[in-house]
C-alpha cells in the first residue's frame, strides 16, 4: 500500500471518528481546526501536477522542500563529480531545474567557484562579440555521410540513451513529447522501440545493443526482418549500434526481474519477470571489418537512414583498427557517439563505473584526432555524451571536435529526478525510474514534457550566447585555443596544449 492510499484511508477514518465524536461532544469543531488543514494540504498535494514527490507522498512530501529551502548555504556541493574528479556545485543541479522550469537563469554575487583552484576552466571572449542573429543555423547539424540516402537535420543537443524498462512509461512519454515540442531527438536506449516512443511523434534515434532487443531471434541473435520492420518507421531518424557505454564499458546491460514486466518483455522479445542481462559483446560481427559490414547492412535495411555506433574509448589500438577498416572497406558510419567513463546508469558494478574506460574529454579528443588523422572526420559527425549539463559543457566538447551533444542525466533532472539512487530497486519516488504504477502516476507527462523542452531550449540558447561572446559566427572556428584550464595557482594552459591537434591525413602516411 503506497503513501497516497494510506493518506486517503487515514483521512476517511479520521473524518468518521470526528463525526462519531461530534455525537458525543459538540465542541469537536476544534478537531477539524487542527486536522482539517492537514487533510486539505494532502488533497492539494494529490491533485497538483508539478511535484511528483508531493503527488506520491502527500503531506510528508512537503518536508523535503521545506528542508531544502532552509539548508545551510555552505552546502554548495553534492556527491557528483565532474570530468576532473572535482565536486560539481549544487548550483549546477539548481541551474538544470531553473532551466527546466523556465525561470530566471541568473545568480547574485558572481562566480560560485574559486577561479584560482587547479582545474578551473573558462572560455575566451571577444570585445567584438556577435549578436545571436549572426548565428543562424549553427543550432542544427546535418547527419549523413556519402552512403546515406536520408540524412537527418539534427539539433546540437539531444536526449541520450535511456531505455523503457529502466525508465517508466510516463518518463518515456514526457521525454518524447518534450523532443517533439523542442524539435530534437530522443535516443531509445537499447531496450527497443515501444508505443510510448511513438505516441507523440518525437524524432527517435534507435539504439541497437548486444541483446538486439526488438530485433532478435529466440536465440538472441540479430533478426534482419524484425529490424527492418521498425527501422522504416517515420519517427526513426537515426540508428545507433551500441558497442559500449561509459558507465559500464565491457559489461552488458542489466534489467532486474522486478522491472521486467510482461509489457516490457514483449517489447524486448524476452521472458518476463526474469533478470535480463545483455551480452558484453555483439554476435552479429567479430572484427572491425564485420562492424563496417553491419553498419552497411543496417543502412540498407533502414532505407538509407544515418547509421553510427556508440562507444566508450578503451584500448586505443582497437579504434585505430576500426578506422583502418573504414579505409579498407570504403564503408564509413554516419556518426560516432563518444561516451565518457563518467556516464551514468541505473545499475552498474562499482569497479566498472569507477575505473574502466576513458573520460569524455580524453576520449573525445582521441576519437576526433584519430578520425582527422585518417582523413575520415569530414564524413562522420561526432556526438559527445557524458555529463553534458550546460552550454559550456557543449562548447568545450565542440572545441575538442564534437558536432553535437547528448544529455541523459540533465534530462532526467528536468523530468523531476531527485537522485534518490533507487533506480535499480523499482522504488523511484518521483516515478522516473520505476515500473510501479502507483509511483509513476506522480509524474505528469504534460507538465514534465514542457520542462524537458524548456531545458533543451534554454541550454542551447546559453550555448549560443557563449559562442556569440567569443566573436565567432561559425562553429568550425571554435577550436581548442578558446578553452583555458588552470593547473596550479600560477600556471594556465590551453586545450590545444593539453590535446595537440593533428593534421588531416597524417596517420595515413606509411
């Protein structure tokens, strides 16, 4: 029995007792004066649509917001860390909430960080800044290489991979409706496409993982016909092959049995009420040439839509071998998504998430430079994924070679996630990462969809304002020299010194 049900029964019982008491003792009106407001607050909590915690936990849910409002101002940090291992200011989470709610995006009293701390980063601006009107068109990227028949004009910021199953149906509905409102794409995650991805008509990036969910045989192998059936759906704009993800590189996905309902099992083509463990590697190919063949196969089966792959960089020689296979076969993906080791997930082995994989900045720079060195970058769009919270995170990634960015965690916060860390228990209190009908009911799709769209719009606008401040009007002019990092109290270096760029084609010599 959930808190909402308990509150309703307690309210009914209390009112009945007050009625009986009134027959014995007339001045019982004072009981209503004391208890009535509590019941009224609970009713208002259950019918309001903006706060999932209050909808799911009437009356007692208000204490969370009360405590948050009076927290000591010295509590500026929470447990997350950035790509350098430094605590992320709580102001960053507050920034995401404000942008999602479309409220004032300003802070008094200047920077929240110590600008002389090692690791502090900043962009260089120009006294000849541009107006936003001078940046028309830079918020969209055309994805599609020479082999692509149906290129996709994508937003520079999209929703990163999160599966139905890991997320509730209400969360999926809100994300997709937000994508439709804002004109950006929604990555399905490896859990396949479901009706909730299609209901609002938002653009989709269909992710194919090692389990081939939604396009698999009974034995768990890739099924071309099942893939074709979904790939030609109008809403599907791009297809992404998941090689690995930053939160658990070299480890398959995990869907615990309590979240594997009959509905989800049917969508994934697996047995319901069982733990669903994806294999750590693909069975459809075994080597770089096989990967390129699989890319071409999916492109043909989809009717020529953009096909790419996602990876967290590990052994660098393996990625170089993939680039060599592109040269040898003449087949190139239309995009590559680089996920940082700091990327998140609902459940991962601790040591996999903490010590495996290359962080996003290092991985992104390496992939961009390797593609450039093989003279392949001009054909392939790079997508950066891994704690992309702000306009500066986007600018920093693009200075390193990214063409666009994906965000998962910030989009979840925009949905109302409070990082309760209950994703793997099916008891998420905000209804975001649960399959419990009683809890997901707290997440009102229409309200949260607009918050997702607001966050996207305001973050992209912040990015464009930063770019305009640098004085450039074309993202191709944004290079590594624009980003500075303090490495000690008296020493500053630029990104092009940390990540020296390579000449196009330089890795083809010899």
